[in-house]
């Protein structure tokens, strides 16, 4: 098997502008667009959120934030349907994190 170092061995011969363009290209490649969900998927996400809220279970939320996916873990303490957001509580990382519901990509409920 060929053990290649990729771009590392070539960066010494590249201009700084080329290196910067390669870095921005890699960042652009990792960006995701905000998906649009159909009615069935939104209903399934809503049911999982409500079950976790009323059962006081810990959840892992994948949230779309600035062209990437961010993971938040904690217990849902408040749901505000008028403002379409929820409050996630985690003692170790953050006390209360408000998450807009329309940016939630995935919900995983822990038993």
C-alpha cells in the first residue's frame, strides 16, 4: 500500500494564495444546505420531541447552524410553541440552550 501524505508534501512548493484556496475549498465541501422536510417527517420529529419532553428523557439533537450540523445533548425543560423553540438543559456543557425547532435536523432519544 502506498503511504502518501497528500497535500502536506506539496504545500512547501505552493503559493500562500493556493494554500488558502485549498483550505476554503475544503470548508465549502463540508457545508450542508438546510433540508426541507415533508409533513410526515415533521410530524415524526414532533412526536419524538414531545415524548422526550413529557418523559424527561435525554436527547441528542442535530441542529443546522451556519451551513453545518451541530450536536446538542441534554434534557428538554421547556417548549414554547408560539416562538417555535425549546430549552435544552445540560449540566456539564451549558445550563440552558435555546434551540429553534425549525433548525432541528434529527432527534435521538436515550432511554
